[in-house]
């Protein structure tokens, strides 16, 4: 994931977090709060679930944020 902020210094630093996630998805996906890289903690299994939905938030150093849905 990528979010940008035109501010410099602390106010331009963006951190990422998962805000809403199902119990099953929380055991599968990891979001790096500094880089926005999303990785799998284990292999996906179609028999367990055929899709996953997460709400991810990007927040700058000034407290402003936006969110998006990752499916």
C-alpha cells in the first residue's frame, strides 16, 4: 500500500494500520506500519475462505488520516 503526504518532517511521515479485519484474516495478513507492505503470514486456503476484506488506514504525523478497503 502507498499513501503520500506533501508535508515535510514529522507531519509528512505516514504510518499504516489495519482498522477492520475478520478474525480469520488477522491470522493470515500482516501490514508493516512503516512501509505499507502487506504480506501473508501463511498460505491461503480456498477451502477456508475465497475472499478477504480489510480496512486499512494511513495516518500522517499531524493526525490526519484516510482509509481504504482492501479486498
